[in-house]
C-alpha cells in the first residue's frame, strides 16, 4: 500500500472509529511521524482525464505512445508523471489483444459526414493465387461518396507500404482526409502511420477489437468488389 493510501486509511480510522493516532498507525504499520505530512503534488485531474481519453480510443497504446501524443498536444508533464497516472488508473496492457467489452464500453459516436474527404476507411484483404502464393490488398474507400480511392496489392504489405500509398494519394489528389477509420492491425497502430497522420493533421479512428461493423464502408467494399 502506498504512503498516501496509508495516510488516508489512518485518518479514516481516527475519524470514524475514534482511535488515537498511535493506535491507528500501529494497526496499519504506518509511521506516526509521517501522518501530518501534506503532499505538495499539484493537481493532476486534467491530465489524468486526458490520459484516460486517449487510452479509451487507442486501446493498444502503452504509456510511452500516450506520452508522445500528449507532448504533441502541448502538454509539458514529464514521462514520470504520465507513467504514474497511467499506473494509478490501471491502464496497463495485460495482453496483446484487449478484452472486447473494455473497448466497447467507451466507444464514441462518430460525426455525420457532409462532403468527400472528411473520412476514409481502409483495411487489408487476403487472397491466394492459383499457384498457392498468398497476396494482400490494401483497400481504401471514401465513406461519404462510397468511392474506392485505391487498391494496392502485394505479397507482404507493411506499415511503410501503407504510408507510401497515403503519400501517393496526397500527391495525386492534392488532399488528405480529416479522419481515417481503421482496425487495430499492426500496420495501422504502427509508429510510421501514426507519425504520418500527425504530420498531415489526420485523425486515426480505431475500431473496437473484434467489431468489423464499426467500419462498415470498407467491409461492404470488400464484399461487393473483391469477393
């Protein structure tokens, strides 16, 4: 138990059970000389709220990735404070794939679309050639117009390939979307795509793990055009 928790417990015993400070500290094995101590730690409720908001959306981000996002937003809190709050809120990644109900409980409503290039969706689809070789296709669709923006095919597509496709579309179309809906695949949660999105002012909107219906536009494209 941390000292601040022991101090609160001792104060509760003194107030609710009317025992002496000596007795309360003895029961919980806490030094009585530390009881009057008042922490000078500044209030961290605002950054605590922001860290929780990021963790609820970026469900597979650890504290280091969250710290990077906070610095981009202008926060000046150091990594030790971010790590402390991260731990106190129980945001540790217990497994590679988080529990579905944990992410589903905090899903935010998406805004209504009114024009093209407001939001794109992208995903991978896998297939096999006649000779047994496996291929993957990166598919991108505009959620407003339902138009297929790009299909990029390769045997081994990685995060760098996704960034290359996005840069190509930026040059050809002279625009990037405001938001991109993606799942939690390794290519989409990568640092490479995260940095590209930050540099271009694009928000990455992640689906809940195991919920393809959160990204219905790309799923319908795959069914209609590729299957």
